[in-house]
């Protein structure tokens, strides 16, 4: 029995991909029938050209249009979308975009949705579509693949979510990270439709774009460790809450911490500043860098 379990474990690890994978790794993994490539770019970009066999994902279908905080849809609706995308229990999902700051966040946001609903086998293509084209110069297509419905069953995992009440009740023990730009964090620039300026008390500034090079490839492990472990003084056992203007802008830091660096107590404040920053009675700190 132990031998059988060992074989199963080795088999699963053989096909498990890292949080960020290189185009060459994806090219090799396409030989595995369980690999499912999803393009989260706007539909017009997808139709202009995409990785051969990639399925388009409309990220807006996962967001509740009635929510003032742009919260994700109910699990039943998420189930419908994931089923239609053909995601199976044994799938290895690889997400990519046609680059750009917003499109890159579509990848991490969908990854958060998947993981927070019980699906862990998800990776992001490092450098996105342009890295694929530069390295392969082939295997692109304008055709839409047809897929059978998937069999993965969603199960929402509350441990990945933080709420306003949770932050208030646990402010003395959690580590808060603000994923927006330094100007927005400091309070000299306003974030979208957020009424208040500045940041949530005790939050440290950690702009998600600083984790990438100019070609949207992820920084080296040494740089990421310098930022999160040396700079922010995070420990693997810490409870970390990441927020941004909204859940999407917070999702990349969360994905890097949880999936790439192994911070398993990382949570995402889904309502983020769309909630906190629009409630006048809640404190916001301006013109100060937090060091706690």
C-alpha cells in the first residue's frame, strides 16, 4: 500500500508545475493531455492570436455585477464557469495574458479564484504571450478550441479571505500589505473611486509591479526574498493580509506569497479599499511609511 501511495505522489509531482513557468516548460507540458491553457486577455486580443489550444476566459463573468466592492460571484456561478472551461480534477491549469499591468492581474485574480475554491494546480506563464511568441515563434492560432465540460467541483475555502471585521479584530497580530503604488499608499495620489487617501493603519507598501521586470517576467527568488522576508520582515507562520484598490489589484502579491513563496497563511481582503477607503469613519494613514 505504501508503495502505491508513493507512486501516486511521485506521479502527481511529475506533472505539478511551479507558480510561474517558462515558455519552454509550457511547451513540454502541452504533451500532457491534462494541461489546460487559459487566455485571460480581452477577447479581441485572444482572437488576434493565442497559444494553440488555449481557451479564452472572460474574467468579468467571475465578478458579481451587483457588488459595490466588486466581490466574486457565488460558488454556484463560479462552478458553472469552471465547468464550461473544461477544468477537471486532474487538470494542470496554466494562465497567461497578452501582458500589460491590468491583464497580468487577470491571471493572478483567476488563480486566486481557483485556489480559494479548492483547485491548487494552477500556474502563470512567466512573461505572458509575448514571451511565448519570442521563444517559440510557432504554436499560435486564431482558432477557438472546443472542450467538454469539466468535472472539478468547487468548494470555497474561507481561510483565504479576510474581511473588514477580521482585520479590525486581529490588527495586533496580522501583517498588512498594500499592493498599490507608493504614491497611492503615501496619500499623494488617489486610487480610482476611493474617497479617502492614504493606507490602512500598520500596512506596509508593497507595489505588486515591483515584483516584475519590465518584460513582465517575475523577479528572481533572491529579489522576492529581499522584498518580502528581509524588507517586510515576513515569516512563514505569519498571518498576512493583502489588499489593494480592489481584490484584483491585491491578487498578484497574494499569489506570489502563497503559491510561489509558500506563505500558507496569506489572506486576501477581497473588498479592499473599495470598502475600507469609502467608509469615512474608518482610519486611513497619510504621509507616513509604516515600519511595524
